[in-house]
C-alpha cells in the first residue's frame, strides 16, 4: 500500500469510528506506530483529522481537545513525579531567576524547589503561584493576564508583554506535544503565545514532558527543537524518539 492510499484509509477509519488510537491503526494497517504518527501528522496538516493524545479524531468532532488541570494532574502521576525530581538537578545556582510554565509536571517541580536554594520564580500559573507565595527562599513574580479556566494560567497580550521584559536563567516549560518533525505544540492560540514568550525569556529552556507527549503533534507550534536545550521525560520514550531528539541537538534526560 502506497503512503497516499494508507493515509486515505486512516482518514476513512477515523471518520467512521470517531476516535482511533495509534496502536489500533498500526494493527489494522500492518505498519509501525512511527509510520502511523507520521501519516497522522500529514493528515492533520491537510486539515483532514485532528491529533489527540494516543490517536486521532475527525476534524469535525471538536474545535479543541484540551484536558483540564485536574484531569492532567491525575494522569501518569508516577512519571511526572520522577520527571520533576530529575528537573531539580537542572536548577541554576542560588540567586538565579527561573520561569515556570503552567502544567501538572511543572507544578510538581515548584513543590520540590529546595528550601536552601534562593530563587526568583516567574510564573503565569495561579496554582504554582499559590504554592510558592510566602516562602522565604522564593521571590515570586506573578505575571498579569486573563486566567483561563482550563489551565488556571494567565494568558493574553499583558502576559506576553511582561515576559518580553524578563531575562531568566532557565525557563521550565510544559507542552501538549513534542515531536522531532514539528517541535513543541499546543492546541490553544493564547497558550501558544505565552509559551513562545517563555522560551524567549530564558537563556536556557528545559522541557518537562512525560513520554505520552513525545511524538504527539497538536495544532499550534510554539517552539522549534532548536530552541530547546533539555527534555526531561520518563523511561517510556522510545529509542527512536530519543535518538531523533538527540540528533536535533536536544539533551534527553530520562527520569
């Protein structure tokens, strides 16, 4: 079966079944999951389907699929805990400034910031700010903006403008998807703009992403792999995906 025929078959299955997983498509079409992910990316670029975690849905099924913060916090908890613990080793020296993006794994990192390590922490995430407010070793900078109910994070022109004035030592970033082909992606335009500004604000960018995010492409790209220094993930990342990130010049830390 040629690639065009395979992709046509995928699009037909997705539209017939409403939601299909990568594993199901690989089994039905007798190809690898890597081939399925590449084909799904091509179909999404053509506007025929929408990628979601672990599979795809018809483009007509929804405007945006985005998990709420409570749902995200309950998913892959062990992996996220390990990733956050590994990311602590990547903190800059005491007295430095970091930016912490909104996300369930970045929130875990915030909870693990050592009490003997003085930091200025810039964030647009209300839950992270609430966790850090009042701690004697943390100088907290809460960014302005409209708070999205889905992520409890400030977004908008004011948030982006405030970040443009900041030069932090490290930006700790979350993402909905990360792939060698497309870089870092998210489904919301306002979130994408803020994440793009967070990347620009840091001298060094560290992405915290559990392995279910690797190989996934959402609708809006906010950073290329060349803008990322380190990806901290879990042991679920495949050798192929790890090699692809390394070839792009990204250090991969497996928690």
